[in-house]
């Protein structure tokens, strides 16, 4: 019986993927506009939580006017900031996406490995967002200029936001390029 030795021809698909990787990243990763609209939806959700729960609780406990030295350190600002950061941290931890991202079919993915670590989530959603907000949100514009549409908070955590319908394609591309 004759056995046929496989010939080692270059895989044209892998070469095509490697040569067009930048264009593929534009399709797979969520750009500025969908991420911006997801963020607006998230801000509406956070505003709703604060309006329905936080502000009434502060009024009931007579803390709505309480502050430490300056208005920035008021009970209202502190509790609303806690709600803001907890929303992003907990939603990303449990679902890999906030409600805004879920509605638009996006999710946060690690660039290395399969699972987001607690450290990545804390750096992305707490430290990175705090820094981005402290500079009037301008670091969010970095998403427009990076190859995998990463914001400063994504660069800190080694993550990006990917279109859910492209997850399988992205895994296959990443494994073929490696």
C-alpha cells in the first residue's frame, strides 16, 4: 500500500490573514462610535439607579446636604461615584459587558488568555476610567487611533471591546497567526 506524504505547502489562508490583520481588526473590534453609544446607555442606567435609589436614600437619612469641606466631597457625589464605579466593575466581572455593551452586542475580552482576571477588571474599570475621567474624557479618544480600538483603560488592562458576533472569528484568527 502506498502512503502519500503530505506536502508542506504554505498555508495561503494564514498568509492572507497575516497580511490583512489591520483590516480584520477594524471589523472584529468595536470602534469609537458603538462604544460611545454603549457608554451613553450606561450613563442613563447609572443616572436611573442614582435617581431611584441613591438620592432618595440620602434624603431619608438626611445626608443629601452633607459634605466634607467642599461640594466635591459631598455625600451625594461620593455615593454617586461609588454607584458609577461599582456598576462598571460588577457588570464586567459577572457578564464581561455592561448593559450598554449588551444592547449593542459588545463585550470586554482579554487580549491574552480566555478569562478576564480580577486585576484586569479593576485596572480597566476603576483605575483606567478614573484616569480617563480626570482628564475630561479625552483619553477615550485613543480608541480611534489604536489598532485594536483600545482606550487608555484597555491598554492598562490588556483588554479590548469586541463585537460578540466576531468572537469565534477572532479566536480562529488569533490561533492561526500565533
